[in-house]
C-alpha cells in the first residue's frame, strides 16, 4: 500500500474535502450550520495533534465518525 505524502496543508485539505463536505451535509440535516473550514479547524486543533503517523484513511474515518455535536459545540 502506497503511503501518501502531501506537500502542504492546502493539498491535504483538498484531499479531505469530500469527507468534510459529507460531514457538513450530515450536520446540516441535524440543523447544525457549520462550514468545511470549521470542521477542518476542529480536527486540526483538537484531534490530530495528539495522534501520530496518521494516514489519509484514518483522517477520513475521524471526520465521518466523530459525533456531530462534539464538533459543533467545539468549533471556533
């Protein structure tokens, strides 16, 4: 399995955008209005700094499986 490397945070963000959009839509159905950037910021500040050697798949899994209220109530 090939390990993906990203040359910038912007490149990583673009790769994660489909998952971020899916989470945003899911949260919108629950009346939680939030942007992709706010969801991204939540993970960058609260979840991913405490993990090591994350794969793109693990990041997508985090986005799709983290409780919506947890993200919404801790957005900045």
